[in-house]
């Protein structure tokens, strides 16, 4: 059996597709699994242990090699997790006997699929939404998230982190995000870093992207933190960035790709949400704590699908620092 997964969105979307890949591999251990993804996301595919082959859609140009390879692939089933015109075209071109997508696409896309799966995305975590697509297969796959980590760090990437940061433990703070409304207040990031350094004498590493507006935000934070902080933002490739997160003793981030990568490795983490609802995007492993600006005084214990967001400046540094101390006290035990 040969399965084709279409995930042509952003990094976080690809990472949140990993549980579905793992679940399919459990159900069909001898199957061939091909992932079609974007050039931006492609550096992460070596971290997905359940893949056999990868198709990469280039960032620019017509991508003729991608479409030609897809035409010759002939999978038994194609699962479209993307839901765009481009992915519908890819599903149709695949000519798979089973071509699955979620319900209610625009009418002109419907001919691309053989079956549409009902999944109320507003009522589900994104991982559960993705897993639901597997139930439409014949034979169906169980829509159950495996307990083990969904990404695995190759030895070469572990070695790259050791060369970059040495053997001593470190904490990652990831203030960066593509949406400025998700920025947390710079002096609160700095206060959190100082508290971690003072209490645990541990290195703090800043990560983020290279966009100018994000770099300006990060520079304001870095300027307020003692000199032992290392700024890796925009300086390392995506695969090494993922390895840095996987090797950290704690990751604190906003709702962005770093959150999902840390979660996929089951790294102790604190996730800060403002305008977005953590019900749909939060990390769900036992070592994760989630703050929402809508309920900023303590980490959340219950999540609702219709909860509204709030400005990030409602989250104060004190409660986040206390949670960081709790997680690090456990993470740093010999």
C-alpha cells in the first residue's frame, strides 16, 4: 500500500501532521508513505521517522519536476491535509483510487476527491482534526495520537548542537513570530531570562527569524539580558533550529512553529498565547504549560473551543517565571 500525504502549508502545519503520519505507520507498518511539502518545510523532513520519500514543491517557478513526479507516483491513497487549490490539483493529478479531503471545499475543488471527511475543525485540536482524515481510508486507520515523540533528531543534528552550544544545559526563549500581535513585551522576556539565569545559572539562548521587524523585537530583548545570553535568531538553518529546541531543557515561546517543534520532541515548554485560542494549537504533552492572555494569572488547566483571545501584554513575567522554575527544577535533576 502506498500513501501520499499532501501538506503544503507552513512549518507548524507540517509538524502538526506528524501524529497522523505516526498513526498511519502504526496501522500499516509495511506501507510506503510519501509526503509532499514545500521547499520552506523540506529541511525538516529528515526528522520525520515514518516517511519513505518526500516530494518538494519549490518556493518559486512552475515546479514542473514536482508535478511530473507526482503524475508518475500512482499512490493507492492520497490524503490532502492542506485544503487549497494547489493541493486539490495535486490530489487530482495523483490519480489515487482513494483521494480524501475534509468536507465543504469550494465546489470546483470537489471533483479532485473521491471522499470528503467531516471534521468540525473549530471544535477540535488541530492534531485531532488531522487524525480524523485517516478514518476515511479503506481500510480505515485509527484516529488516535501515538504517545511517543513524533519527530526524531538525527545524530548529525545532535552533533551540530553540541558544536554550537557545548555540552552544558541551556534554555531557549523564542520571542519571534511572523505576526507582531503575538509579540510579548520585550522587558518581560528580559525579566524572565534574568530570573532563569539568577536561579539556575544556566545559559539562555534566543531564537527567532531574520525578518527585520522580528529582529528589531529580538534586539530589544537581547540588549536587556546579561551577556551570557546567546542570540541565534536568523543565524542557523531550520534543521539545526529544530535540533536546538529538541536539546533544550526548557523552551518558552509564543504560538509559532517553535511551539509545535518543541511539542513534537516532548521538550518541557511554556506556550504563550494572545490573539489565538490555545484550544486548537496548544502542546498537549505532560511537560507543557500554557498561558493565555485571556486568563493570564496562571497556566490553563481547561480549554474551550470558543474562547476569545486578548492582547499579549496582559501576561505578566512573574507567573511565567514561576512555571519556568517548576519545569527546570525537574528537567535539571541529575
